[in-house]
């Protein structure tokens, strides 16, 4: 087997393998690997693992981590905490953990280890408070112990506290973290009914124009709604009109205050009866009241 080495680049002949730094070319099985891009020939298959795909995966991973972060933020993570604040936080935190160990299902060994680390850390913190008597060695010892202790607190919190469903939100606040409410806030209730005008456009099309107030000249969406919901039925002239939206088998919604219902040319001459209301379909859902039945001849 022949091998040639050029700096960081290695070329291997005989096995049909060529290695250039981070790029590898394999000709035996007709496989070519270039950094993040992979091409497979021979079975007429081409696979491109592009940088954009990897970026999407990274974005997805970051989103998952952000979802976890949104549930509860560790009191010992993300940003520097001064020594006095850290001392107070860790005391409250460990006291809460010890007092609720059984109720929260925390492992006794981990809680004991955390308490032991606290016992090592607190005397060092207290010792460096007196600037007149402390030494450089005292300051260094305190700094080193805090670094170790703070890392263990973060790991303990992520593993046993952050997503522990047995711990009420208010208890997590007591521990010193910020519990963020990830449930969407309810929108303002919609008490208005839309003013609706129906017009036949021909070919079985019906134009719908909705307004918030009767005196508006242009179609307008209610400020607390994001769609107009409607239900309708097509009846022969003279048939009994519907008395309730549930009597109408067809329905849809529009994000525009002006839109078209396509009843179809075959229904020309029939009467369209419809009910309309403002709706915010984002969670939690907010529904306005239905209009009375409104009708128009399909033209």
C-alpha cells in the first residue's frame, strides 16, 4: 500500500482512499465525503447533508433547550451573581431542598452531598468578609469552592428541580428561581357582533363585507379577533330559514374582513343563509356572539 503524507494531508493509494485534512474521498465503494457534504454513488443515490440542514437541527435543539428554560430558570445559571447574593440564594435553596426531600422525591444521597458542599463553602465565604484579616489564599479558596459548589447546584437543579412536577410553582419561586408562565394569557373577551353585508357577484360567488361598527365605510377586523368565522346553508326560495348556526352544515373562517363565499354557479337562484361572528382562534380561544341569520340570493 502506498502512502504519501503532505503536512496535514495524507493520500493512501491501493485502498482507493484519499484523505485531505478534514475531507475524505473513498473511491472503492464510490463514496465521497467532503466535510459536511456527503455524496454516495454506485447505487445511483445522492445524499447532500447541507450546512442549512445542520443549522436547522441546531435551531431545533436550541428551541428544545429554550422550552426547558422557559419552564423554570435556575437561580444559579445565566449571568454572574455577586458573592453576597449567591450566599443568600444557596442558603434558601438548600434549606428548601432538605425540608422537602421526601415530598419532592429527591435522592437522599444527592441531598446529603449538596448539604456537605454547603458546609464546606459557607465558612470560606464568612472568612473573606473581613477585608482586614483575610489573605489572598483565603480569597482563592473561597473562589475555587464557590465555582465547584455553584456548578453542582446548577446540575442538581437541572436534574431534580427544573422539571419536577411534584414541586408547585410557588415553591420553585421560594427556592430562588424565576418560574415563567408559559401558558398564553387569555385575550380580551369579544362582546361585539359584526355588521355584515352580503352581495351577489355572479357565477355563484357571494361577497362578504364585515365591519366592527355600522358607521364604518370600509371592511374592518375586530381588534381582539384574528378571523371571521361563518356558517351557512343554501336553500330554495321559500324554504324555512335556519334558526341557529348549528342548522348550517357548511362553515369556514377568513382572516380578512372582506372575502368571497363560492356557492357555485349551479346554486344560482337559491338563497344563502349565514351566521357570522368574530373569533380569536389562538389559545385560549375567544369567541364573539353569532349574528342573526343573514341572507342573499345567489346570483
